[in-house]
C-alpha cells in the first residue's frame, strides 16, 4: 500500500479558478445549499442554535452594554408605574395623583384656598374656603381642567363640582318639624 502524498490545502477543483471574496461567497453558498438539503434553516442571521439554547436556559450572564437597557437599575417612580400598568391600576393611580399633585397642578395660591374632596366617575369635588373663592374657581374651571389633564392624563377628571363653605344648621336634635324654623314664633 502506498501512503497518500501530502498536498497543499486549497480550494476544491471546481473553485480553483476563483480568488478572494468570490471564493468565499461561492463556498458559503455551497455550504448553505448543503445545509438546506439536510433540512436545516440557514441564512436567517443572528446567532447559532447552540448560543441561543444557552441563553434560553439562563446559564450565561449577558451584560447590557453602554446604552440604556430594561435590566438597568430603574427609579422608584418608573418601577411603580410599570407595576401599576401590569396590575391594571393606572386609573386609580391617576386619580390619586390628582390629590397628591394638587398644589403643583393648580398653583400654590389656589391650593391655599381650595382643596379636592372626592373624585367619583370623573367628577372632582372641590371645597373652597369662601363663596368668593368658589365663584372665582368656577370662572377658571376650564383652565383648571386643562392643567389637571396635562399633569395626570386626559379623561381622569372630566368635570369639577366646586362648593363654598356650608351654612350652619338650625337642627338641634334627631326630630325635626318642617316649617320656617325658629323665625315662625316671632310673628
């Protein structure tokens, strides 16, 4: 038996006339064709199947790199917003933000003289400290609604019910007789 002679490594005979990038492209095309004939998916880009399997198992840690990433540390506000969105609490959080941000939304001067009381079905009840302040707030109600919508979201507060101070009651006990009240005995 004779041993094969050592030949220098080179391209196959049918590719011998190609050089450089043409040789590389042609060899890659043939390799892809051979893989397709075996039923493999090729030419999709991305990573090899072995690298993907390891990443799915989580056996290898990946780093986020220099740009922002979802795995980077988040502020508490961002984390709380993500939690509210995932649990479906965004509407209730927006309603709470109206009360929490009242002074910054409407301004310090209005916040000193009027406070939000309740928010039900898009109607914000506001109590003013005097009838004069209640009247002034009713006059600028559309501007206040626009400020609230810009701060906490559109549609959270649809209208406002502004009330002044409550007058004293003449009722002194659990029983009551209808009529004019204490003035009916003076005449």
